[in-house]
């Protein structure tokens, strides 16, 4: 199968090469013909997250360029966990790891093609470690790892004072063995991953050289950080999950809409498949008029579509337009109830109970939602024309919304002025 000889240049332009093994040899291998490569995902949570998305996008780029993906879910390495700076991991049960392994496999599958000449293959390292004896492991793998080099790894050095178990210390041996096994079983000659995995990745390439005299290639993608150098999260430090049940597509879309001006060009290059010229034109327009946030809109739409599909992207756009009173979007009543509820929960919601079967008055709802702090403030806001229910101005502070106003049978959108809004869920008293 022909391959795209410009792949490495594209990865470099997009800022996806934080580290590589010999650059010339890597370029030669990628240009010579289809290369079998792998990237791994440990089941340390029930969902993939932003860091994993970098690897999925990169794997897709390699497959689109003609190379052959192997996606490894670490049913074995997930039992241990890679050493981290914050301290020893809590070991999950075998049942939990097995369930999370299945969850991650299902999440990964839609991002790659499992058909055609360079079809992707899913593998689980539990398949070659479950029956491995400790003596065989120490003789065939452990003897190739000088302890002084293992101690020199950055994470290990930082953990030596506080303490690191032999379990986590030996993680590099297991991940390195994965590369060797895939090299032997399937001819996999390239591994990539995040730059925090570089020591594990090069450990695998070195194990292949030492144990069977083979040559393997590797590269690492950069860690994605905010302009101030801290890691990206959902908001206050939470992970940006890819599972829609853990982070709604609306909240996911909002995250990308709100990235900093300084980072939007970098993120467009890393996470979208837009051609160079289109991204550069977007960056130029953004530099001239950042307040238009055109680059963020393109980024949010592209990444949300890649992860959740075009329909969820349209729903997220429509929800934002409807909530903020935009006249160009879908009306609130036309929104999918799950999207509406997710959007309102992001904005802040409160639950109110019916009184003798009746919906509370507009004034009571404004007060309960926190949009006003007193009954008199509610009366003044309504009197000045600044109160809205479902984007319709209300004029009677004492009147309750109609039953027909309940979106999805239970939701109301309250707004004060142009931008302050809140969701109210009406439940039975």
C-alpha cells in the first residue's frame, strides 16, 4: 500500500514530535512502506480523556497516511499502573480492570478503521503476561534492564525519597515487553505515546535491540497544557473525559470554545485534520480579530464531531444559542432533553417542588435559582423587563409558568438580563 511521504513533516508542523529516536531513520522507515505501529492505553479509569485523545488523533493520522495501527489496551499493565509523581497508585481489583478494559476498547474502536488494507488491530497485553512465570520474566526481560538506568528515570528519582514500590518500579519492564511481543508476533516496529511515557517507550525499543537484535522506532507527543503551563481539565481540575456519560457533549464543546487565545492555534494543529493552509488562514484572522473567536468555534466543532459525532455538535451549538437567547439557533423546545439538561447543569441548576401540584411563581423561581436575592429584587427585575422564562420576557412576578412551558416535562430556563441564566428542574412535591 502506498504511504504519504510527507507524514513526518506534517507531524512536525503540527507540533506532535516532542521526542523521537533517530529522526532520519524514522523518516526513512515511514517513507519506505507501511509501518506497523502501536500505541497503548492503560485502563486506570472507566473512560479515555484529553491526553488519550492526542494519541487517538495521531494514530488516525498514521493510518490515513497508509500505516497499520495496533491499539493496545493494558489489561496487564492496568493492574499495576505507571509510576506518577503524586505517589503510589491504589491498585484496582481484577474485576474493575477487566471492566475498564472492555470500556476502553469500545471507546477506541470508532476512531480507527478496522477494515481495508491497513486495518487496525486491537490487542490486550494480558494475553501474553497472564501465563508468564516470574523466573521466565526475570531471565528474558529483567536481565536487559540495568538498575542504575531505571533509577535515573525522572519519575523514579522524584519518588525515591517518598517511596516507590517494586510493583511500580518494575512497570517499565512490562511496557517494554509489550513492544517486544508485538515486534515478535506482528512485526510492529514503531511505538508512540505521550512524552511522559518516553522512558517506557525507549525501554521497549532498547529491549528489542538487546534481546533479538532488531531495530525499532519511536516518538513522543507533547503534553497538552494551558498557557500558564498547567494541565488542561474540565474546569477546576477535573479530567476532560471522552465518555458522554461522564462529560456531556455540550460541556465538551464548551471546553474547546473557551480555550485561551494563545493556545487555539496550537490546538487546531494537534486536534483537527484541517489542512495547513486553512489553519494558517484561521490563525491569521484570529490574530486580527480574536474577539470573534472564529478559531475556537472551528476547533470546538471539529473536535466534538470527531469524538461525539455531527449530531451532538449541532445539539451543543443549538443549546448554547438557545440558552443565550441567540436568534439564529434552534429554539429551546426543539432541543434534545439530555442536551438541554446537560447544558443547564453546566450553567447551574436548582430543583424546586410543586406546591399542591402547582408550579411556583416566577418570583419564587428567580429567588430559588439565585438570580435574585430577595422578593423585592425579583419584583423590580420583572417590572423593568429583565426577567425571562425560556427566553420569553415575563411581566407578572406572581404568575407561575404554564405547564406547557416545562421543557421535556420538567425543565425551565430562567434568565435575568442578557447573560445571567439558570436552569430549574420542577419535581413533584
